[in-house]
C-alpha cells in the first residue's frame, strides 16, 4: 500500500484571526477553532488511518484530539513539526515588526529561505527539521497518515516535497486554518492530490476571515 500523507493545519487561533506572528507562542484554539477540529474528526473518522503525527503545541494537539479520540489512536508528538520560530517577532503584528526591524522584515519577505525573522528560523532550517519527521514516516508507515502541523511548516514541507523553491512558499501555497492537503507517494515520487481543502466543515466556519 502506498503512503498518503494528509497535512492538517491546526484550527483557528486568536493569532490566525489577527495575522500576528505566532510560532513558539502557544495559544489555544478559539471556540470556532475547536468546532473546526470537531468537524474534521467527524468527517475523517472513517478513513483507515495508520498513524497520527502531531506538533507538540496546544493548538495542534487540540486539533488532532477529536479524531484520535474517535478512532482510538495515540498521537505521535514530534518537535520537528513545530511552527517557524519567529524570534523577536513573536506576538507582534506585521506593522509592529516592520517598524521595529525594517531591514530584517524586508529581507525575510524577499527571500525567507535564507533570511530569518530576527532571532528566528529560515525556511531551509524548517525544511531540514520537518523533513526528518517525513523521512521517519516514510520508513515506518504506509497507507493514510495524518500530519497535524502549522501554516508555514506545512507550506514549506509541501514546497520541499514538490520541488518548489523554499523561498516562494508564501507565493505558491495557501493553507487556511484547519485545511487539509494530501500528498501521495508512488513510483514517481510525491504527488499533490488535495490542497487546502475545508469543504468538510460548515460554511459558516469556512467563511470566517483570517489567515
């Protein structure tokens, strides 16, 4: 059986509503974010899951919990799936960052593969640590595997798997809160089958503004 990775971004948080930088900060989901997680668990509980790998943050654990409880499967927590470290930008809005760190901000927007947020991580560093988790999954799993992670990390992983320049992850890939993207591994390598799908949830949740 070929491996199929289902990348699930965590549900809505206060920061995904405001656009503030949230990497190592560890907020819980909003009430609507918990509804998104519950909707995912209900919609996907009949999939034949072989494993669930999760970033060890409150927002990702809370997103995976309804499904794991429904199917009786334990989460496998992996630090490599954590969100980008934003360093001194944590908790700040883009406007605040631009005012306080103008050069770093411009460099990061222009080429994030090699230019980190002030005191944070580059796209290359994120790809390196997250790809170790994917390699572990490839070595030990087949069939359907759920990977619950974060906005930047998922986009960077998808770029890495699909051969897209890591510096263009914001320009090429969109994954809204609680969206699911699916990559199948076959003889020709990784193939993107689904990108950023949220049609499993109620329209009122799908239509919520946010990043």
